[in-house]
């Protein structure tokens, strides 16, 4: 299989996943797809589609008081903002960001 064929194949898989409404793990289980390979290609194809800014997010303290770390706002390039309070669960935050990025 050529590189172009692999990219095309995985683009189709990722598009099917996006319209499935399933989590990545459930989709892979249902379609007998290697989960690690799926996430590799999803990440790779997303990074191919990033804007000129490279997909970085801006972390902005919510308070104007220096040293106040009660919460942060994450402003994504697609206009979506996420507020994260002190004591947040990093796994949940990662899941939220992956979900938001996948619907771009």
C-alpha cells in the first residue's frame, strides 16, 4: 500500500469514527481496529490540518492578581474556551480537549 493509499484509508476510518458517535475505544472494538494505531493516525491527520499557529492553545489566568492560580481559561483556535478550576482531573481535561479538537 502506498503512502497516499494509507492516508486515504485512515482518513476514511477517522471520518467514519467521527460520525459514529462512539468513543475511540468503542469504535475500535466494534471495527476490530488496533487502538494505538487508530490514535496515531487520528493525531497525525489532525496535525496535518492544523492552522498556521500550529494548534497551540493560550493559557490565561482568570484573575488579574499576580500569582492567583484559582483557574485558567483555555482558548482554542476554533473559538471554543474551556475554564479549568484548581483541582481539576487531568484525564477528564484531556478527554474534553480531544473531543473538542476532533469536531473541528
